[in-house]
């Protein structure tokens, strides 16, 4: 029985025309090949799954192809050199994984072997994958060889983190940046693969895969490969969501509504339903991030600064959660704790800042009730504007405050002694904004309702 080959290996680009979404790099490399102006060292940088290693292999294949036309850079894929490189058995193509061969001894071994003549074609091509993983001594040992290699040697360094490559190395290479693929490009490629494999996939499922892959063509083809065994008839959106662990966007919108509305119990119940139905927590967090980002853009477009500030804080917390959920031993508890905290904080802000005038009533130390007045009601919007002007650290001390304006005195009531004390310590940063609001003669009276 023949061995099954993964789709991303089976459909790896074998010509420059197949290299999706990297037109600038493709044109530059083809022009260098046709004009015989190939550099001795290249640096391909970009995120995962964007075609860096595939482009490096295409360069090696084209340089050693004996059936290539003079006015074309496309390899023939029929000559002995092309066949061997496609099969991964070519002696003139040496691929080095820098993550596991990162020391100075491996580079010294490479320096000794580069002087050997090519076995078949005119060039020996060294592809150093994940080059940023090399140690500093290894980079130093590579510098001289990289600067003046033998005429028959071409180096291609591939990396997902170009910032970790020393400037001395970058200066000796021609650098090409490989961009993330757009969702349209991924859908187009997946459609071609599905048609070739005679697999029916709904358009909505294709879009879901493209969105989940986040610009990585390899990840997208890998996800399609997981779905192919389901293709007894057609791969539907629901079956794709079920296998990939992605919740319905309407359910995620409802969850985000509960969080932003301060409904912690409802948010946790909704999250539990998603988790029980097989939703993958990292995909849930990413879905919440997308929804929060869309709402933030809408709030900024409407110049709704209070809402934008709240959404920005929630999005910041979700971004942090996305990084932590992969490493945490109990990701469910981490997500629940974060969403519960965000919901509680949102509820506090809604109650204190956006509440109607009756919500401004606060108990006095004598047990009486401070009723709202027209002046007090007008203070709500002004106090909100003052809070917006404070930085996040200082603002946190005043979110608990209930403002009242009594003539030339701004009275701030605090329910908790900690906030009362902290607010007085931060008063120097508050006073200029209050004076801009109520005048230079205003005084601030800090009061606590705590017994």
C-alpha cells in the first residue's frame, strides 16, 4: 500500500508560478536567474507558512536545472537534477535545521565541506532553516564564508524572526520579506487543491479555514487535510467548525455582550456551553478578540471615547490571555477567571460612570442619603471627561468615586477605604483636570462611606 503524502507536501510549489502571494520576491529571483546575477547569499524572512523554504528550493532547482530555457527561470521538473530535488535526494541541495544544528561545531563542518565541487549541477545550495536559532559563535564562524563563499555555493537563510539575525549577517545577504497570505489567496489555493482532490467543500467552510490559518498557507492546507476524511459528501461549515473546535460567531457575540455588560454569571454559563460542545479555548479567545476589535473600530469611528476606552482595555486583556492560554496547565480556569474579572470590572464602570442620576445617591457618614440635583446630574458627563484624561493607573483609584458638586466644592464619595486613601495620594494629578472643568477656585473633598 503506497504511503499517504500530506497535502501540504503534495502541493508544495514546484514552479515560481505556483508560489502564491509573493510576487515581488518571485519576480526578483526570476530576474536574477535569467540574467545570471544570482547573489551568493539570501535572507528570506517572514511568518510561518509563507513560502520561504519553498522559494529557496525553487531557487536551487532553477539554478541546477539542465532543461530550463535561457529566457525563463522556471525549472523543467523533468531533468535528473529537478527530479532529485523534488524527491529530496539531491546531493547539491543541503538543508540544515538551525534549531538542532546551532553550534559552532556544525558551522565548522559546513565550512570544510563548502569547497567540495557540486555532484551534478553547477551550484551547491545551502538552505539554513530557522537561521535565527544559531548561536552567536556560530554566526561569527559563518561570517567569512558567507561573505566570500566559493563561486559554486549559494546560501539561503530562512527565518521567522529576522530581528535576531546579527546586522553583520544581514549586511552580507540580499533580504526578501515574505508577506502573510490574504484570505482570498488562501481560499483560491484551497479551492484548487480541493478540485484536484475531487473533494467538495462549502465556500463558507473554505473561508473559515482561511481565517483560522491567519495568513499561513501551510496551516490552511493542513487544516483542509484534516477535513478531507469527512468528505463522504461535502464538507459543510458546521462539520468544519466541529472538527476545528471553533464556536459559532453568534455565540461568541453573545458571550462578549455578557462580558461587556457586566454579566459575569451569564458569561461563565455561556463559556461553559461552548466548552461542553467541544469549542477549543484558544479559538474562543481569538473569536472574542476579533469581535472586540470590530467593536473598538466602530466606537472610534463614532468618536465614542468612553466605550472605546473600555473596549481597548478588554482587548488588551484578551491579547494577554491569548498568549497565556497555550502555556497554562488549566486553560479553562484561566479563561473563566479572565472573563469573570473583565465582566465584574465592566459592571463596575457601567454602574459608576454611565448610571442615571438616581445611581449617584450615596449614603452619608450619618446614614442619610445625598439626593441628586440638577447640578449633580450635570456632573456625570463632566466627571467622565475628567476620568478620560487620567492615565490608567491614576484612573483606577477614582473609578469607585461617586461625584457631587456643591457650589465650589467637588465631593468624592468612596465606598472602600483603600480607594479613599489611594485617591488622596493621587490628587495632584487629578486637581488640574478638575480645575479645567469647574474653575480655578474649586476644592476637592474626599469622603468615605465606610464605617
